[in-house]
C-alpha cells in the first residue's frame, strides 16, 4: 500500500524531538509499505535561517520527506489556514506523486493539516484519515473561527483516528458520526524504551546527585498550558519539607525565560535544570535515570511520554486531565488535581515513598507494530469500501493539482 502522510508535526535533522510519535508510526508502516511524507515548515522559521533535512532514521528506511515552506497570515484569516497550507505544499505534492499515487492519506492534527489530508484524499480518490492529537479537538473547537474548520474537517474525513477513548468522546460531541471515529492507541518502541540500570543511565548522562537528592524528568514543550510554573512551586514546597527533588526539564519553548526566572525567585534554581530538547534516541536514558516522570498540564490528550516512561520502568505523576486516566494504573502512577501545588507535591512524595517503581518495571507496553497493524487494517477496510461504492482510485495521469 502507498501511504501519504501530511503533518507539520514531524521531526527533521535539526529538530529530532518534534513529532517523534509520527515518525515512529511512519517508520513501522514503511517496513512493508511505501510511505511518503510532507511536513510544511513556517515561513517565519525560514526567515530565521532554519532549514530542514530529513531525520536519519527516515532516510535509512527510504521514507521520502519533503519540507515545503508554509505561507500563512499569522493571527488573521485563520479560516484560510488550510487553504494556505494546501497552496504552500502543492509543489511538494506534485514532486512526490509524479510517478507514485497514494492508496491512502493520513494526516495528524485537525487544522490545518487535516484539511490538506482531506483535499489530497479527494484529489486521488483515496480514503483520508486524520489523527487528532488532543488540543485540536479539546481547545480549538472553542475558537469562534477555527472551531468551525475543525468540525467540518472531522465530519468530512473518511475516518477520524483518536489515540484514546476520551478523545473519541470529544469527537462525538463535535458531531462526528460514531462509525467514523476509530480509537487506535499509540505504541512505544521496545528496542528503545525498556527498563535498565538507573546508575548506568545516570553515568551515561553525566549526572551526579547529592546525597538524599532524588530526580524527576518532565518532557514537553515549554508553553503556558503545560504549567511548569506549578511544578517549580511544588519543588520549592518539597524542599521546605526536607525533600530535595531535582527537576530536569527536557524541551524548549516560549516560556523558558519566564520559568527560569521563576525558579530563581522561588529559590530553587539549583534544582530546576532546563536541559533543552533531547533526541528520541537519548530520551530513554533520561527516563531510566529518573525516580519518576512528572506531567503537570492543564490540558492534554494522551501524551505518549507517560507510556515511554513506564516502559523504561519509571513511574509517573500527572494531572488528571484528558485521557491520562485510561493508562494511569495506581500501581505505577499517581493522578493529581490541576494547578494545585500541594496536591502535586504530595503526588511526587507518594511515588518516592511507595513501591510504584517495582510495578513499573513489570509493565508490558503496546508497541508501534500493533499500532501500525491497526492503522493498515483500517485503511484496507476503507479502500475496500470505496471500491465497493464504485470509486476506484485515480491513476497518476488522472490526478491534477489545479484545485
């Protein structure tokens, strides 16, 4: 099967930690199928001199990835974001599909990426499926302009793929017929994420903890809704209670400077370490080195970092948001209330004092192989259905990029 994947959320050589879950799925699909990727990059990044090249593991598997410049109008004409992205990527699509035609189109993120996937599917008369990530169906629909764009794309796509039952419910509430919403949970790579020696992991990372000090990792993008400010204040509270917890923040984003200053103001700058983005190949050692993983967001879908953490034998503390409850088994995790500093501090203490780590070491995770199998089965079903309806896919010669 030929599969076209469209999403801005996809890694490149300069940003190896961005959208690694999408790369993992494409990499697994590419083992037995032809996969090509279009991942637009903002014109603002281009102006700043940021150029994109395919990530090494994608190239090694023969996944052709193009990164066209996405031209759009920041902050206004947001209803046109889908059309603007489509116009921006048409040349790349023509290059990829010169002698190749997709049998199925898969996109990630409802708008504008999902609109481009929908258009590509219609152009090739191939089934299109959009994977929703979380905020695109939890927060974007509340926006007066883009909300309607999201609803339309979800209603018109052949299938909406959700990574959790909670996100499936959110799609149903947005008016998507239940028979066109399919939950396919993400997986992990068992060759990368597996339990190992904490001491050896810390040695490989060059970490030395003071006597009595413990360590937590946080993984994500430093943006407001991730509420790292709550974590910093919980760290100060724990220190006041005699519990020194070193917090290693893996990621970057617009709130970094603000939160670096907050750590200074709270008197815990020696415990809050801003590590920056970490490549996927190095992330597992950070999980193994930690005593726990922390997530303190006020909005999430079902972040894969928590599954990766437990797959490495490391328990987690998370705010009780989105669909996290679906994977938060009490034996290896603690759920806490949103934006409550004492509650987060207590959750961290419970993990450090409990037997959660031993339980996490025995966890058997779902793999990307299983996720890819479920995705392919879905597309085979959709292709069969289109053929039965008398809609055979177009040949390359029949397609046109004029619309």
